[in-house]
């Protein structure tokens, strides 16, 4: 018959970790947990920064693409063989949002602008044919619609900033947001004062006159976006847009 183990031996076999070993294990576990938290926080921060940069790139691309698409249409009209530019684009006033009046003060003027409370506004007009939606013109307005679909009428698009949002209105319709995250913007008008087809100077709306507006052949757009990684800084995006209807 196997002898029973001595009680002292049983107590020795049942011994667990010492207090020192327990503290060491807890300390190691805390170091591992801290490392995991650091990795998780870093991953979350990088993901957030990448998402912010992606939104900025999307806004920059959308804004510049729509500005270019619409502004390059300025001065286009479908019947230059039978109609003069000054006749196609007469003087005109357009009331926007029941308060702001957009003025084309000279015959043949296809773009106009203003600075209201320090914010630039630019308006362009063009005249696609009735077949613009199906055969020849394929000209979009700033809402993404095909201009000239089924009716021959002048298309007028007005761009401005509303807070940090670039907006555009077609005619006297309510303005729609195109892009956001914009700190400010500026519009300079390229005038061809001697008629040789080249820009002589880029001027702000404040110095444009009744004789210089019809000579505009391009614009220089500067959009200053909020830096998604540092809101106190801004990222400029600059583009020169030529009129395909020049001439």
C-alpha cells in the first residue's frame, strides 16, 4: 500500500506564484497593453489623416473640374456665321437669390465678376444650340446638366463662396454646393487689350471697366483649401482657364 504524502510535501506541491512573480507578470502585461494601445492610436490617427487628405483631394478635383468645364464655355454660341458676338450676348441684368444683381454691362461681354464683402463672384454665359444634349455641343452647366437640351437659350452660371463651400447657381435658380473645405478664393481676369489673342494682364474685378470686360479671354482661379492636417494653414490650388469661345 502506497504511503500517504507528508502534509508539508502537500503544501509545497500546492504553492503558486510568489508576490514578486505576480508583480513582474502584471508589469509585463501592462507594457504589452501600452504597446497595443500605442499601435492602435497611431493606426487610428494615420487612418483619420488619410481620410482627411482624401476628402481634400476630392473637393479640390471636383471644384476645379466644374470650374474648368463651365468657364471654358464662356462666349460660345452656336451660330457665329450668322450672328455677331455683340448681338448674341447683349447687355443684361440677372437677379440672383432675389437680392444680388449680376450685370453684363457691355455688348459681347461673356463673363463678369464682383467682390462682395471680400468674397469674389464670377458669372459666365454661353449659348448652346437646341441639339446640345444629343449631337454637337454636349455642354454642361454647373449642376451637371446638359445645356441646350431641346431649347435654344443662353446659359448663365454664377460661382461664389458661401462660408467654406463653393456654390454655383444656374440662371436665377437656387445655388448648389459643389465643394467644401475652402478658406477663400480669388478670380483674376485675363484681358487681351490689343486683340492679338494673348493675355496682356490678369486683373481683379475691382479694376475692370466697360471696355475691358469684353476683352477677357481667360481667368486665373485660386482656391485656398484648409489644410486637413493643420486648420490654421491653407493649401492653394491655382488654374488658368481659357475660353473656347474666344474670338
